[in-house]
């Protein structure tokens, strides 16, 4: 996919609702993204006619920007890629939601290694203890994901669209299942991801100074790279997925695409993006 791309409004996925205890209920449907904003207030999301992204990508790509409060979303592209380490953010939520009253020091250290350093061995341990694919099925149900597919027995090969990835970002940052102390702890871990994994969206100059909760994933399959960027902050979750042939630049090429998308979306202050809540 090459050349300038004008954003189209994509379907609104189900929003997460807060649950007190027990299995989370099905998410509630958010208000339509096209609903008019009240006079004197900024829109819940950028106007799809105004938000534009033009990135010349040598492979395939897609992105989605979701407003955390309403769940409304804008984006472009229908690429579905393997999630890789991006899905580890859900494994953390699922583990804490089901074990939060009895998290051992060893498990907390394991979880921290998974979230901050992308420790796949730690992720595999938690995935198995959570029932394997049962955990992925809970993610689909809890977060209202519509275009996510399970790869039996292999959490990193779960496939997901950018729209679903942004819904996952909303679910991790504001969804059901976690007590406030554990939510704060998890987001602090995601905001302190090791430098090697905090690429892409946080590198956009327009987001300098923001505290982004990051859940990236990347790997090379044969001669093609998959790079998934997911970040949440303030009232936004942004997901960018890139799939491209390797030309010696590794995952940094995909990271550059993620950075370019974030920069183009958030450098336009007249769209109301990135302003503090209440403004």
C-alpha cells in the first residue's frame, strides 16, 4: 500500500465496562463516532475528514486511534497481523484479574519481566497457567474484539486488526477486572518499558512529555517483518500494524512507520488531539 491515504471512519467496536468481581460481562456498545459534540466542546475523536495520514510504506500497514472514554475510533486499513509481544499486556490483565489477591513476589517479578522486557518465557508460563487459549478467548469476549483469531496453542500468533488492537489498548487501560491498585501498577510497568521495546509511537516529537503506556510486538517471519505498536495515554489508544519485506533495517523500519503515523495525527493541535482532559 503506497501513497497518501485519507482516513475513513471504521466501525465502532464494543467498549469495556467496569466490573466489580467475577467474570466480566459483555462490553457495552459505545456512542456512535459520528455523534455531534456539544457546543463549546472538542469532538470525542478527530473528524475523519480532517485527520489524515500519508506514509509511503513498502509493505502493508494499518492504524486505528480510539478515544478511551466513548470507544469511538477512526483509522485506515484492514491488515491483520500476529500480535507477538503486544498481547502480553492482556496476559498481565488476565493474570492479575484472576490472581490479584494472591500474587506472589515471584509472580509479580515474572509479570514485570514480561511487560517491561518482553520476556517470552514469562509470558508462556502465565499463558499456560491461565488455561492457554482460554485466556485469549476471554480477551476477545471481555474487550469486544471482532477481528481477532486464536492460533491454537500459540499466544504470539493470535491475529488482530489495528481496530481490535486499539480496543485492546482501551481494555488494558480502562477495562473490567482489575482493582485500582493493580491497574496503577500495570500501567506504571507499561510506562517504563525497556528502551529497546519503547519504540515507534513514543518517539513522535508531538508526544514529547507524555507518559505513554506501551505494548509493542515485533518479529521476523522468513523474509518479512511484523511490527505492532500500541500505546495508551490521556484519553487515547493508538495502534499501528506494519508488515513488510526485510531490507536489512529490521524492526526499526516498522518503528519509523509507527512514529510517522503518531506524529502526523498529533501535530495538528487544531484537531483537539492530545489536549488534557477537560479542555
